[in-house]
């Protein structure tokens, strides 16, 4: 650092941190982050950031991969690097489940950190600051100055790279120190954030963040904020929406004690066990869900009138496949939670048991095809290459094999493995650990071992291609130990076998930093997830699917002309790039149809090579000038100060679509 400075105080009661340092007046922690210097005294990270802002090549050894990705997103959102442009969004709602559950945890941590230059910050899922607790006056004044205060948003699309917004974008623990921030006014700060998720739905509900001066930053901040996130997760579970949690508990209990078909229906959730997915075609599933919905809603209205629940009797349902089912619906929850009026159209929660009393008639070829082509939950796409990857992943899962999914960045490897697990084991947890954290989190392999020894459900290890040789060997050894232990395990007489932990890894072999063969030999085979350009026909499904998630109530659609441009693009960043492009578009086009002029310049090219930063800037300028001049190349060239020959050559080189 160049001088002694105060650090995060270690060994605080209740923080779970080791005692590696002394008080704020004592020596610095030996785990402090060093600041490397160029010969002239210039910080190489600051130099790299300046080069990036000037659209010059950046040394990837200097900038961490998650930070560089965030810088690119910040540039796409046109975040100002020389100033903060924030607006007050109004007093935050502190009566939400997150705010109420978090308050005692935040207050306890605040007491533990009393007097230290660290601020505890809680935000909602959009990055809006809800609470801020700071024990140092100088730091508090600085946070006021940079508007990191309740009522202001610190999402990445507002202020660029930072511990709150980047954690939301990446979906995992994130730390941003000093010059890693995109905005210059944040260079003196350091922050570490972890997304918080709803214990029932798994949706991100907020971020817990620790912020301090850059000179006081320490890697242990990330450990502390992760520990706090775990405590907040437990608090959210204890104070979660009682209705959703009760339904999940009843469904899980029914799955454990019933060997047949089990469904659970809520106001915005449907759950089916493995037996239901295997035994019923999609058409039969839809028929049962529809009938169960009607039965539970009718019972809610009748129960309101009589003042108590009375489980409906068995209902016989003729299924489209020709099978006959008997359905037993059991309402879940308190009567007062549900609206009794037909106008409210609110579904009473319930668990449904189904028995097939007559087999299906010989299924038609159409029914067989429909079952085989059933989409995985949360995924869309019918292209042959994509369907093949889905089918192979699901087959491997059904065999009980560990999964290895390979493919370029952004193709959807994690989404695929999560969808397969959700479809086959909806009640089992799915934990994700990112190998990108192993470079700066020395406890990462310890976390993996902990999950392997005590975890259940599915453990996904992302980006294992980022591990070095030593880490690959260590991870392979840990996995081998777990596999050997599972093979040798014998359940005592009369007891069921312990739950099986499934393991999946995702990787980009072309970007591997070490030989992965010691690791991959533990996986029977690899599923190659295709790049988007190999199943570009799925854009017709992906675009409306993404727009439905990005815009409220489907208020934004894609025009045929804009879709044609999207179909012609090669998408080197795959589905992740498509998501970012549409997210950027929806920020400006919030209602109506997306037209070609709404798309960013990168969508106006069909170049098959990656452009340099300077080429990208020139391409963007040409596209914008063509749009400004109605496609007239001569006027566009004149406005840019180019010759006519030059603009024609650049249009051809960059693959710019002009008509």
C-alpha cells in the first residue's frame, strides 16, 4: 500500500473472522491487498482503466475477468466515468419482508463493527439502498457525498462497476476495490456485496454490502459479507412469506411420504415430482393442473361461506392420453389468506395426490413426440443443436451420472443444468460455486469440500477452466474422495440410503488455464452446449422470452424488421450478449415495438471476427451516422469527415447492414 493504514478489524465476536490482526491502532493484517506500481509510480490497474476508457487494448492479466466484463457493460450503458449521475428515487419501503428480516442482523453486525470505518448497506433487488449503518463520521460524510444513501440506486446501469450493482449483475459474491470502480469518484472506496435470495422462489431480493475506504480494504471483507448473507438467508427463511413457505413444506413432506404422483399449486407456482413428470405427458399434466385449480378454487369459495376447510372428495379426471386418474386435493394454509370472491381469481394453495386407475391407450406418435420435446423449465428453444444438448444432459442426469457441460461463454450451461435439476428433482436444493472466486478467495476449495461432505441435491462448479494446475488436482482429489465414499457407503438395516449429491461442472475448454483431464476423468462424458450462432433459429423464441422477463406485462415486443437484424448477427457473446442487448434496448424503449433504430450498433453488423475497441468505436459511429442520415452513405461520410471510398470500405469490413 506504500504506508501503514487501518484495516478491517479481525477476530470480532460473532463475525466468524480469524484473529489475524489487532485493533484499528495496531498493525495491518498480513492479508491486505497490495497495490502494484509501475516503474513511474503509476498503479497498473489505474493505467488499465484509463486505457479501457480510451478504447485502447487492456492487459487482461491486470484486470480481473468479472471486473472487465462489468466495465464493458458500463460502457454499453453509457455510464459517465467522470461523474455520478444519480437521482433520488423516493423513501425506500422498510416494511418489506427483506427489510424486516434483515434489521436485527444488521444491528448486531453494526454493534460488532462499532467505531470502525466500515458501512453496512442493504439494497433491494434493483440496487435501491434501503438501509445504511456506519460507525465512522468521515466515512459517513463521504458516502453522503457519493450519494450511497437510502433512496438512491447503486445498480450497475446507474453508476457502473461497484460492489452492489455488479453483484446483482453477476448473481454471486463480488468485491470491487479502488480503481476497479468504473466511476472516478468511487476510486477511493472498496466494497464487497453478496446477492440475497428468497428461500422459496430463489429469486434475488436484494444485496448485502460492506463499504470502506480503499486504504482500509482487506480480503476478509468478502468472508464477512458472505457470513452476513448466510445469516440474512436464515432470517429470511424464518420470516418468509408464510403462505409460500408452508406450501413448499407441505409439498416436500408429501414427496417424502408418497410414492405416487404429487403436485403442488400456489398463486404463482406449480410443482411436480419426478413421478408426475415421468408418468404423465405434458397434455395430461396440463389437464390435471387445470382440474386441480378449479377444485381448489371452488373449495376456497365454499370454505369461506362455511368458515372452515373441508378437503374435497376424490375427483375423477379423463386425461387426453386416454388414462383415467383419481385426484385428491388438500388445501394448504389459513382460510383468511385467500379471496373468496370469483372476481379475485386467486388460487387457493393445495397439494394434490393423483392415482392412475386406468392405463392410457396406446399413445399416438404425436404424444410421444410431444413428451420428448417437452421444454425444460425456464428454457426455450427448439433448434436441433440446442434440443440435443438438453436431451443429453437430461439423459445423463437420469442415469445418476455427474454432469460436465462445455461451451463458450454465455451459451447457457448453468441455466441448462439448473433446468434439468429443477425438472427432475424440484424439491432438492441446487448450490452453485464459481471457480472464478478461487483466484482471490483462498477458502473456495474449503467451501467445495464442505458442500461435497454435507451437501444434498445438486452442486454446480462453474468456470472450472479458470483453475490453475494445483487447484485442478486438489479439486479432483476431493471429488474422488466423495465418489469413493459414496460407492462404499452401506445403509444400516432398515434405514434408507443417504441422499445422493449430484455434481456438475461447467467449462470453456478453449479458455482453460491448466490441463483439466485429472478432473474430467471423474465425469463419464461431456455435453457440448452449442453457441447461439449454431441454433440462431431459436432467436424467435429467445427474444420474446427475454423481453417478457425484462418488460412488465409484455409491453415491449420486437418488430419483424428488428428481428431480421438480430437473426443476421453472429452473437459472439451468445445468449448472455443477447440478454444484455435487449436489457439495454428496454431501458430506452419501454413500451411498443422495438424497431431497427432502437438496436445498438453491434446488432447492425454480421462480421465474423471480434473487433478491437477502436474498431468498435468507429463501427458505432458509422452506424449512428447512417441512421442520422437515413442510410445515405455520402452524407454519413461527410458528417464523419471520411471519404466516400473509406466509408464503403469500412461498411464492407465491419459487415454493417445497410438495407
